[in-house]
C-alpha cells in the first residue's frame, strides 16, 4: 500500500495513480488529477474487476481497463476481450473488440528514468459505429516495466482519418512501497 506513480501527457495533463488499499485478492487504486476515479485490480493477473467515477460504478470505464495487462506478460502472448461503451456522440452503446499482443522487449527512456520494458500493442475495433469520432479503429502501444511495476510509456497512434487521435503519456516519477 502507498505505492504511487505520477504521469504526464503530451497535452500537459498530469495525474497520480496510487495504491490506497488491499482486500483479499484485490488492489485498490486511486487516480487523481483533472478528475478522480478508483479501480479495483485482481492481484494475480492485474485485470480490472471494478471501477468507480464520481462515487458510482462505471462498467464502461472498467471495461476499457479490464484485461489491459492480463499477467504474466511474455513475448508472443496474445489475448483479446470485448466490451461495450456508451457513445455520447451517437447516443448508443458501441461494442468494441480489443486485440492485445506482447511484441517486444525494449529499453525506454522517460522523465522518470530508463527502464527495461515489455512493449504491448492493442488494436481496438468498434463494431456498428464508434464512440471515437468517425473512426472505428484505433491502435495504441504501452511499455510496462517490472521495475516500476507500471506502464512507463503509452502512445496512441493516429488513424488515417485524423492526427487529432495521437496521444502520448509517460511516467514522471514513482515510489514503490
């Protein structure tokens, strides 16, 4: 308990993820910054089992994190999951299919230092419309470092439809307890 990670996005937004509690098989994380949320992760595989925003359970928010890690991570591992999110643009639920794969081990330099990391690729396909503007496909990469016990770098690649889609964030500092 008490471990924390500070992140900064290329937009200038900063936030902190902190372990604030433990239950039998669960770690409880609090994210503070522009907004506040809690996520509950299974200790064994770090799959998100519950998420709260504004004190209310948010299944759509939970599902975007649900199997982002799925430990253990090893070169060549592939996994996928499907989830539904509400689109404020189309005002309807959108099914999304996520395909993830561990594609490399790399040394990564970020504001918090240099880390050996596992590089994971995630491809998202929205079915029957999209919650993300006019696009129905997104790809992002993240670099997870066992030394930091966290994502140290994240990069969302723009689709061919728009460079607005690009986003990057990285670890600024961390404290493990």
